[in-house]
C-alpha cells in the first residue's frame, strides 16, 4: 500500500466527495429487490456478487432460475445495447437480458467455468461479426480507442505514434473490442463460449483485446492464446501479417490498458480510486 496513502486517506474521508453511485446507499438493496419483484418471482434474497466504484451486481434466485441484476455509472451504460446487438450479429451464446431500466438491467444466469483458449476463438468470432459495423457500434455508444492517449509518457509518444502508423498499414479491419477480456468475463456452457460484461465495448484494431487477456497470463498460456487468436483470424488476415502487426499492437494494447485504468480513477473520483490506482 506504500505510495498510495493519499488515495487511502481520500477513500476513508467520504465527506470529501459525494457518492455518485446509488448502490452505496443502504436502501438501494431493498429498493432493487422491490423493483425485481415486479419482474420475477424471487425464491430468496438477492446476494451481492460485486460492488465497487463503477458497478454493482446482484444474483437473485427465482422460480425460473437465477438472474443477475447489474447497475452501472452512466459512462458504462452501453452494455445491454451492445450485448443485444452482438447477439444478433454473432449468434448465441450471449447473456439474455430480460429488462433494462435506465442504468440497471436484469439478465438470466449464464455462467459456468472459463475456457482457454476457446475464449480467444469465441472473441475473434464476435469480432469478425462486426467487421464493417463500426457505425452501428458507435450508435450503441462504443467509442473509438485512442491508440496514443494523453496519458502516454512523453518519451514514449514518438515510438507509439510510429507503431500506430505501421499498424494502420496492415489493413486489419476495425472491429468491436471488449476492452476487459479476462477469464472472469468468459464462461463455457453446453451451447458454447459466452463472453459477457461489455461495459467497456469500443471500436479499434482487434489485436488490442489481447492486451487485457494476457494481463496475468503465464508465458506459455500467452503463446497458446496468441496462436489461437492468429489462427482464428487467418480466414481474414494472413497470420504472417498478424505476427508483424502484433509487434506494433502489443505496446499500444498495453498503453490502452493503462489509459483505461487512469480513466477509471478519474471516473470514480478520489473516494473510489483506491480500487484502480494500484493497477
């Protein structure tokens, strides 16, 4: 925790910043259950799965199976629209959203265990389904990823700008990017691999999604995932071209991850930055 004491102090002193997130109010849980009672028939209380600065997730048992309720900040509210669009384009499996109410929604339980590298192959299939659909993705709230964001250290900007320029010459189509692709956001089911949590969905070079997927991967697992990614893209782009492109996309994907976490600290403010600043 050393080096982050200022962040810890700001987090502890809640008076410094009013909470934007409704799920930090004690009444929110009862209010959410009351709302759910108008949508499903609960067979027990909701259980908190996750709660932090950018979202809250509850799991609720019902007469027709468990459901998940998710609430997010306005900046991440594109998830249900993007999920439904991708389900139409790429086909099942996707989380089936039952209802959307502003910045909260309910989805059927969809989980099991994460597969590897099948997750990478499924992500590529989803990316393929969005080639030439950047306009529609933008309409659903997906931003274009800035390949050399403002947080880039000054001494690295010339190198990364050169990487971005070279990457553009490989003529790899822009696609949807998950931007938070990791084993916790992928599950395997009898009907296939399901990728969920599209809160950070964006548009850009598909190789950038390897940045988050490889974050905690061992060297051996990383090699397997990269080979699976290249093989799945081979129907559209020559794997030899992808290998060259990856040399330029790799540092860009790392900086994109850095920019994402910096953006999250700014989004939640000092009182919530504790969750992201160490990353």
